[in-house]
C-alpha cells in the first residue's frame, strides 16, 4: 500500500487524520484494538501540530520488515517553534498549553517505536510505528 | 460540519447520545450546552452515551471529566455509559484516569445508578401521591 500525506491545517484536520489512520490500519488488517490505538495517537499528535505549530502534515507509511512483517509508520512534521526540552515534554503531566500533558508520553505507550526530533525555531518531527499483531 | 448532538430530558435526567466523531469545537459546545440545560431544567443526572465513539483522546477525556466536575457543582451526577473495551484499554495506556467520571456498561445500569441517587426524593413523591389517594378513599 502506498504512503499517504494528510495536510494538517486546522482543527477539523485532527478528525480527518484520526479517521484516515484508522481506515488505513483497517485496510492493512490491524486488529480493532490496534486501529483504536493508532487513531488515538494520530488524534493526539495531529492536535499538537495544530496547537503548537498551527500547521504541518502527517505521512502514513505502511511498511514491512525483511521477514515480511507488516507495520504502519506515522510521521508528524511541522515547522513550528520546536521543543526546547524534549525530556520534559515527554514526561507525564508536562504541558505548556494548559493540556493534561499526556499527548506525547501517552502516545509513546500506544506504539512499538517512537522517535521525536525537534529544533527550537525550526520545527518538530514525531515518528511512530506499530507492528501488526 | 458534524451534526448537532441531541440532549434529551427524561424525568430528572439529561440523556446525551454522542453519535458522531466530535471535533474539538463540537466537544466544547456540547459541554456548554449540557451546563445550560442543567441550569434551565434543574436536572439531577446526566447520562452520556459514548457507545458509538470509537476513540476517546485526551481532549474528549478532559471534556468528560469537566462535565462531571461541573455537574457536581450543580448538584447533578454524571454517568458515562457504554465505553467500548478498546477505548477503555487505550485510555488506560494513554495514562488518563477520567478523574471523577463514573462509567457503567449500558444505559439501563446508568439509569439504575441515577435512580438510586434520587430514591429519597422519589419515595417522598410517591408517599404524597398515596396520601392524596388515601384521603379520597376515606371520603367515599
Ligand atoms: N509539535 C510541537 N511543537 C512544539 N511544541 C510541542 C509540540 N508537541 C508538543 N509540544 C510541547 O510538548 C508539551 C507536551 O505535549 P503533550 O502533547 O504531551 O501535552 P499537551 O499537548 O500540553 O497536553 P494534552 O496533549 O494532554 O492536551 C506541550 O505542552 C508543548 O510544550
Ligand atoms: Mg498534546
């Protein structure tokens, strides 16, 4: 299956992102619970893009291991303010936006691989991956 | 974009069946509308049916906590019914406790819980009703 890019421009795109991710996960044959996990991660991380960087994009990338094991990779990219202290941002309950502060650390718990790259003044990229059970 | 979510009043309970995937704005508006209805009707319970919601993220989770907290201030009890198992598991993994939110499996149990809450008042009401009938009986 091909990669798909979803523009994140306004709050409505958060809904689009989670629905698209769910249907891609469903088409790849992910279990219902994993579809819910991936849709929830998409909702959290797309909201961060809109909330902190105003806009960005999501790339949903079906992928496969050498042994033919399937996975879905989601890449959230923005050219927003960046995150000065990634360790702090990754801890439960940390928020600069009066949120609950569970978006980043919670999302990490919902996937198998989680990577965050950020540079102040340049932007943020969060890459997550979940293997098909 | 998304359809307006109905708020139904049955006795002293507001029933809110969430049947659409809410964007953030719709969620905020729903919260405000529930509070307005509580004030207007003096309802004592709020039953939020989320059985059709396929995902609850931190935003919707916080909305549910906020509704529960605010209804408590207005002397009403909020019960969330029908959370799908996959949604419940995901919420726990996210780390959200839905503080102060009571959850039950279905609408019947939700009503049972709320009826318990009003029992005293219900009995009082029934008692007065019976008293009136008794008087009538005496006259005939
Ligand atoms: N894309 C981003 N660009 C800049 N800063 C970000 C971005 N994503 C997250 N952050 C920073 O990391 C913090 C933690 O993010 P996280 O999603 O965990 O919590 P939150 O968004 O504050 O609250 P919640 O998601 O629970 O509503 C944010 O408060 C913000 O400071
Ligand atoms: Mg967040």
